[in-house]
C-alpha cells in the first residue's frame, strides 16, 4: 500500500517502462549506419595520411633525422585526439538537444546517468578544420626542395635476406604483376613482421585505453563524465605528444640504427611493466544499497539484489539510474529502491523522506538527498601522474617502431610496406583493442540496465575487479610487446661490414659503371666510413674525376 502511494505521488521510477516505443527506438537505430558510414569515410582520409604521409617525410629528410620528424608528426596526431577529449568533455556538459530545447525544460543535470551531452559538436567543428587543412596539403609538390640532397646521403639498413636485390631490379614494382612477389617479400621479412606484431600489441592497449580511460576514471574515482574526459585528455595531450616527440629526439640525438631503436623500444616496454602497477591504487566501490552492501536490517529476496522486503511491491526497475545519498552514508539506486514516500525541495537541493530502506534517525527531517554521495577516495592525484609516465613510455615507441620498420625494408618497397603495416595493425591491434577492453568492463559490471526484458548498458561497476583486470591486461600486453621487439632484434641481419678501401678495390668496376663508366685510374675515391660498432653502416663513396665531382654513390658493404 505504501509503495502504491509512492507511485501515485510521482516520485518513483516505477512507471510505464516505455516498451510501447520499441518500434520508434528501432527506427532510430537506422541512424547508426549513417554514423558508421561517417567513420568509414573518416578512416579512408586519415589512414592515407599515416601511410603516404610517413613515407613522404622519410624520403624528404636525412636518414638520421627521419625518426625525429616522424615523432613530431605523431606528436601532433596525438595532440588532436587529446584536445578532442578535452573539448569533448566540455561539449558533454551541454545538453545534446540544447539548440532546439529550452534549458529551463531540462530537469536533469550532467551528473545524472541519463544525461546525454552534445557529442555531435566535435564532428561539426572537425569537418570545417578538415577542409582548411586539406586545401593546404594541395600546395605541396612531389618532393620538398632539399629532397635530392637528403637522398644522396641515404644508405641501406635493409634486412639481408635477398629481398633488396629483387626489389632493386630495374622496373620492379611498376607493374601490377609484381604485387604478389612484393607482398611476399614484405611478409617474409621476419624483422619487419615482428616489429609489426609489437605494434599490434601496442595499438591494442593504446586504442583500448583511449576509448575507455574516461569511463575508468569516472567509475573508479567518482568523477563526472565531463571531468573524466578532461583528465583523460589532459594526460593524453602531454603524455602522448611528448612521448612521441621524445622518442624521435632520442633516435636522432644518438643516431640510432635499427638495433638501437629495437633496444630502446624493448626498454620502454619493460619500464612500463613497473609503472602499470599504478592500477593497484584503486578506490573501493561506492556503497550502494542492494548492490555492494545489503539494505540495513532487511532481507534480500532471490529475484534481484536490488529488491528486498523494504521495497517489495514498489515495482522498482533498473531501467533508469537515479542515485540518492542516504543519511546513513549509503547510496541507493533510485528513490524507489530506497522505499522513499515523500520528496521536497530544500533550496536548490531535492530531499527525500519516509524511506523504508534507510535507517533514519527520528530527529532527522529527511532520509536522503538526490545525487551520489561525496567521494571518500582521493587517489586520483596519485593515479594521474604515474599513468602519465605509462602513456609517455608507450608513445615513445611509436615513431621509433615506424622508423625501424622503414629501415629494414628496401627503399623501393617502403610505401607499400607502410600500407601493409597499417592493415595488420588495424586488424590485430586498434580494432580489437576497444572490443577487448569493452569485454573487461562488462565482466566487472555489477548492475545492468533492464529494459523490456533486455539487458542494456551497465550502470555500476565493481571497482576492484575492473582495476585488477586492467592491471593484468596491461602487464601481459607490455611483456608480449617486449618479447616481439626482442625477437625482431635477434632475427635482424644488418648489411655486413668490410673495410671500405678493400671494397673499392674489389668492386671498382661496379662503381665506375654506376658513374657512367668513368675510368677508375683517373678517379680519386674518398670513402667516408661511419661507426660500425653495431654492424648497420653502409659506406658513402664519393667519386671525383677530372671533370669535377660526380654525385655520390652508395654501395652496401659485403
């Protein structure tokens, strides 16, 4: 009887469940395909820049600074999404239909789980930005002014398995008939493939955390959706952009060759293993009656932990999550589940009284207040700085790994190899990453939305389970990445090293043929020999004749 009175007073969520509107909801789902089409077109335009754009940079700058420029490009590519998270967090504070809805008619706030922010604003602004940048890209030529000079100083570090001789044959790659053989040469390059596999595992964790980190912060540290996106974006802006620029700078500063890059990548992954332990710094799950704690002095019944003797007969459902904070310090799923019979306004605060599931002192004029209880955990300030280090170390690997991938492939196959690299990384890394992380979040769910006898989204997560699962996943992925880089290091066969003078004596005829059959007896040859400690160096041979200096010839030592 009391619960029926509660429903009549209009303060319960035990109303019509809206199942009659299923057909309308199904019709709205058709817009999902429009959204998917937009993402498809966005992917076509974006991935082209990351394949052709990377090769364009590598071909137009000197080898020793290539990793730095790639790192700078990746840094800006990280700044964009990160700023999007920050801006998107602010857009989420605006109601989704604010342009056509009077703000006075909106009865919920951004702290309400039913709140939907203006997610579409970012797409509208991004569209305008794409048009402006695309117009600028049309101004670039086939190559930059300093490209020819950079190419004269390039030397080969390709993996020595015979593929370079095939790829450098006259006319190879200019016909579609060469596509199968070119693909075979790339896929059978063990160093290239293991670097790709390491990139897949790194992409797995990057895409997963990029998608779900705001949600993790929101549930783990009791933050609003807007603030969670802001904190996640802030860490991503500084950590991701700084890490990629730092990785490129280190490669350039120490003039790292392939093996040096692989060593640095391994070191970053191993260091991450230690810092990922920050996920042990977790907040306990919020005390929610019927979910994480039992109702005070009430007996739970078998159909749902949310349903007990104190609210039986109220016809409460989990279709909507409307949390209230009881005077006992325990949160309740909705006023209905707390068994509240009366609500009133105390200034701007909505309060509830006569709640049968809350142990209310006799002298208290109310039993609960709308909204969640105040958080009692302050570990966010500890978590964010350490997680920032994890992000930095993770993104340091990106430009280094890409630069190493370009080095171990013959120059003639670089553009095609980058395309293959991204296909592999998308299918095995960035695409399944959010799916895997989503499954982990689902496993940790304590209370699902139930609507029309179907399970909807998750309302409440088990913080301990969620944190532990992400910790284990992070450790496993980072260890596997380190192993892949180590195997790539072991399998890499750099160009062999010989003394440059003996090389000229043995291959003088070949050199003279490469400079239009110049007579070597009239030729003065200077060999510039680099550091050979890691076995990656190819000698730059400069040929001079009586007619003047001839373009340098680069010969891989035998």
